C-alpha cells in the first residue's frame, strides 16, 4: 500500500461512518476489508493516477487471497478509489470477478486492473465505471444504476445478508 493511500482510505471511511456502521473485518487479516451496516463486505483499494502511461491510468492489483474471501459471500463489493476520494467507484464483486475470470494473474499472483483517466476499464471489456461513482452519495455525485439493489434492501434481504456474513465468519481460518 502506498503512502498516498492510507489517508485517502481513512478519509473515505470517515465519510462512510457518518451514515453507516463500518466495522473492520479483522478475521480476514486483510487491512482494507470492512463490513458495512452488518450486511455488506467491502474491499477498499486505492491508486494514484499514473501519468507515465499513455493514456494516463489508475492501476489496481487484487490478490487471489482477497478474491477467495470476497467469493464466499453474495453481498461483496470492491470500492476503487481513483486518485481523489471523490473518485470512488463501488462495484459488485461479481462484476469484477467476471472480468478477472478471463485474465491470468501476473507473476506476483495479483490480477491487474487498469482504469483510464476517463474511468473506463482497460481490460478489453469496454466497462465504463461512471454509473458506479459515489454510490453512497458521500460527495453529491451519486450515480446508482436503476437496477441496483443497494438502495432497495428489505428486512428479508437484510436477514439473508447477515446470515451470509455469519457463515463467512465461521468459514474463516482461525
């Protein structure tokens, strides 16, 4: 993790805590996995913009260990911070994983994700992130897709998500 990332991730967590219960997912032994409102698992990751690339881009690495944890639950999300915290994108892990399934890991065991300065995924998928920007409305730029279920959680869904989370906790190595 770069020196730039820690204060930006902490600032975003402060903003999230204003309207949500945020718990560090200690059992994972991974620093940037959090539980939100006792229902959702969120993996936060950060990249500064890399101007030396042409065009400039953001660069993320996701390890197999992280994906193994995120795959164990249906209610998992990857929160990508691109440069400034206002440029965060909350994406269902299922969508990210469907892209990763078609890629090989690098020699270091990480999948590499490149995002252009126009917030498009450069993985041959033409996946535009703009509808995933500021999904919690922390910075007044919410772009929640119409089919998104984040804002349509009923009591049965909350119960299912909590049970899913408990089962995940139980499955984690001690």
